[in-house]
């Protein structure tokens, strides 16, 4: 029998954040990326629910979570504090934190700044933030792959992503997942409703704007020393090798900053592996949480 899905809200940094929860056992907190919401983890959570307490958050401004008052409310410091507040509000001492895309960026930063909150860390196709800062300045291939971030940051960001009823998002994310049988028509419709909600789209773009994400643009922050971005908790990286947004060097440099590292790669998947292979992702997370995954 499938464990029921429940909904809840917590107060974080003065904002009401929505989450969904399923199952019982060791707590696992999921952070979605852009242009996703907590529903991105539905297929993974359903498979994990018999073994863990799976909690998926709508990050601030997305889906049913309240938006920040201004763009600076999406600074990475605020996003990290949200996770800290959510963990406390749910009465948890520690969690396994799982993040994909922007949720992965947030998860990396939680691990860097607040390792005491984490039992383990799982990253799905999201470059380590410290490594990415350097590659955007030193690696022409990565800088080229990240040019879209500058478009997202522009005043035309909303216009660009919504063109032809979000044709780009549908082509890159929804259609391959539907073709793989991992996304139903109803779930695809849920995404379209989310994207047609201007609040959620603008909030997602503000993550890029507030953090000046992307290649050097003249107003960005200087990269931190790599030593300042070390991750000390056990970390699993799940990676679709066909990712067009991150180059192989983002993986190659990881051992320099993540000493306790396990990597599992999928040659036949790309950036949206959460949607394309939820069963495989869930199996890896379960094995990692239970200490059954060899390096």
C-alpha cells in the first residue's frame, strides 16, 4: 500500500513555506530546481516512502510558498537560512538533504555553511557552487554553457522563458519525461499551471538575479577560495552525463572539495534525470541513506 501524501506549511524567515511529506523513517529533505516545484520529487518520494520520511519543499516564491518582498530576498544566504528554519520547524536534528539544479546549489551551500544540519548530502546534476565560481572564469566551455543564466537575469527573462507557452521548458523537461513514461499528462499539466503563474516564474528568475549567477558580467562577486567551500559530510552525486548546462570538469574537480564522495553516472540521461529515471534515483538515495552504497 502506498503511503499517503500529506501537506504542511512552516514559517521560515517570516515566510510561509509549503511542503509535501510521505512515508516514515530517517528524514530526507528534497529541494527542487528551476523551473520545478516540490512535485518534481513525486516519483522519487513514492518509491522511497516505505523506507524514509520524504519531505519535499516548495522553495520561497515557488508553488504554494510565499514570495520574498523583493529580489534580494532570494540571496543564497536567505535560501540557506530557509532550510535551517525548516529543519528546526519540523523538529529534526539532522536530515539527509537532496537537491537538484537550483535546489542543488542551495544544498551545496547548506553543506558548506551548516554541516551540523546534515547526516548526508545528495546532489543531482548541480555543480558544486565553489567549483562553478572558478570554472565560469577559467573554463570557456563552462562559461558558454552558462550563458543562459545571463538571459534569465535580464529584464526580459520572463518574456524569454514564457515564449510560445513555455515551449523551451516543455521541449527540454516535460516531453522527454513523458516519452520515458515517467511523467503523466496530469503532472505535465500541473507544470504548465505553475509556469503560467507569473509569481512562480519571476521568483525562480530572481534566484539567478539576486545571486548574479552565470559568467562574469561586471557586477558579479569574486569567487571564493576553494578551501572555503569544502564539504565535510558524506556526499552522493547522481549525474546524467548528457547534461548541457554543466561540463565534465564540474565533476572532475569535485574530489578537491568533497573528500567523502560517491558518484554515480548515467550515460543515457541528462540534466532532468529526476524526471526521466525516478526509480534509479530513488534506489541510489535509499542505498546511500542506509549505508549500502559502495564508493
